[in-house]
């Protein structure tokens, strides 16, 4: 029997800020004393997480669960799509791989997953007071609406009132909101209870006449104008502003921005040091001469290695490594650093390719995915990485490839690799590497840059909640919750 009252955030487009607004509402409702959980029926992202049970889910709902101060559960994201090509994805249902599907095939199949969605939703609803539901992209994609399970289709299944969010930072916010509402069916329009304008910079009084005119057009009130909030909270997808080359600082870390980059949030801890640049680079010119090169995870290891080989980045990395520049690979990045990669079962498209030869590992892709949480203490590392020895690490593994070593980290000279996502998240780990980079560069590390990662993260969620609470009409939000649809 359902208990929780739902509220749903839908957006006029991708990257309108739905994920962070959901996180903010999760923290606000938690602060107000409610049991709250996030929910997104279907997420398409290459940033994923492994739960305590060894099940895979999208990281956006993990962030929202952290904001709600609850343990992440695959119930919060029953369907995860991980793109493998421009026209196909790996389909993960209830945390387990269901198979690879072309977009057209999945479109015909996805309504068969409605029972899985409802089971997950009803279980969460029975355990909580409020569910904050996130939509995907836009609800006005008229070519997709007939089989929708994540926007208005989900709102109908949950009986959830909808807040429609527009992104003013990208321009045309009134056209976004009016156009979206205009393309909805009458019963769908009735479910939109308020609009929200997100990422505003400037004087709200200048915007107010437009809000009155918008109300005349869409016949629903504006629940608030949310400012552009500068918070350090993990982003969901490749539209993230983090994925830029940026400017170089005292210590320069370059992450290779692979076409199918996954779990790029692994490296966020380095960005929290004000004198450290964390740049995502796509070509040899952007690479330059960094103090550390990181090869991230990828959903298409062989294809992305070919991409690096063709654009000169592989040669640039090999040259830097030969000069002693530290190189670190995570998951797919580790596989690339090895001697050979083989995909006999076509789990990522098939084929075999020589690796970069910087680590003594050969990778063979298996039929089954490794999904596990892991923790331990760093041991037996030397050189730049020696300061990590004795530090506690915690993270999770998600990979089809098997590389024939069982240590958490494998090292050869200045090159390291690991399968562990979240490896740098625990207190002291990113700091130890940054300190070593400072020493190698002959610079003095700023002791004032040291901070507690967990305290910092909680402070960021509170900062986000404070900004959104101050911008939204929370009396209206609670009234919408109470009245429902």
C-alpha cells in the first residue's frame, strides 16, 4: 500500500538542472523531518555506482540519496542505460545487465519494464514519506511520448504533481517553458502544477514582468527563480561543465576526455584544491605538459583507444611517461595501459588490439560483469605513489574486462592502474598525491588546503539546499505535495 507523497521534477531539456534540484529537495525535506528518497525510473548515463548488494545504478540517484541521508538502493533507479555506441546501449534492469540493445529495439521493448518500475516505486513508497521523482530530457519529445516511462508516463503511474524546470542560463527560458507546456496533452498539462526558472544570474525584479506574462500563457504559477548556485556536487552526464580543458594552475592534472568516458566524477576530489587544475583534454594540443595524466573509465575501451591512437594523444602520453610524468588509469584506462585488449564475446563491439604497453597486464572481456564494492589499505607502492601506503581506500568495481591481477593497484615505475572507482574519495588520498606532485615540482604545498572530505560534502548539500529553499516558495511546494494531482 503506497504511503509516500510524490513530487516530480521535469525539465524543458537535458541539463536544465533537474538532478541538482531533486538533490536539493531531498535535503530540504530531510531537514524538515521527513523520510525522503529519490526515484528515476530510467536513467541514461555512463556514470554509475555499485550498491552494497553488488547492483548497478546511476550516480545521480546516489547523489540524491546522499542528500536525503539514506543509503543508495537500486530501487531508486530500476533502469539504467549505458550508451555503447551512438545507436545502442547496455540495458541494466534492477541493477543487473539485461543485454545490449539498439535504440529502436529498446523503444519497442521498454514498456515491458513497467512492472519492474512499479515494483521498485511501490517498495520505496511504502518506506518513505516523500518521493522526489526525476524526469529525463524533456516531456515534450512528441516522437517518444507514446511509450514514455520516465516523464509524463511516470508521473501518471505515480500520480505525481510536476514542477517544470527551465534553464535561463542557456537562453530562451520563456519559450522553453511555454513550448513544452503547449506540446503536452490536456491531461498532462493538468499535472504541471508550477514552473521553476533555474540558473538565474542578475536582478530578479527585471524578470518579474516576464513571470506574469508566463502565467497568463501557461496558467500555472512560478514556484521560484533559483540562482546559479556554485556548489561542488557530482554532475550526472557529459554535459557537465567539468569536462573542459580549463586553465593551468600550480599543479596541473590532465584527464583524457574519451568519447565514451564513464565515471568522470572519480577525479572530483582533485578539483577541490584551489591551486590544482583538473583539465579534461581531447587532443594533443590541450594535453600540454601536465604534472599527472589520468586515463578514466570508458564504456568502449577498444574504440576509445583507437581514437587516442588516431589523434596523437597516445603518442603524447607515451612520450610524457618516458620522461617520468606520472600516469594513472582507472578501469578502462587501466586496460588501455596494458599490453593487449581482447573482446571475444563482443561485449563492447568485439575485436582485439595492442595496448599502450605501460603496465604488464592483458585484458580479456568476459560474458559476465564484475560488480562489487571493495575496501582496503594501500601497500607496496613506491615513487610518487609511496605516500599512499597505509591509507584506507574504499570504492567499487564495474567492468567486463578481466586483467589477471588481484591487487587493488598495479604499478610499474611511474605508471599505476586500478579497477576501483571512487579510489580517491576517502580522506587523505587525493591530498597525498597532490603533496607528492608539489614535491616533485619543487613547490610548497599549502597546508590550509587540507579538509575533511565527508564534512565538505555535507556542507555542499546544505549550501545547495539553503539556496533552493531561499528561492522557492516552499509553502507552495508543500501545498502541491499535499494536494497531489
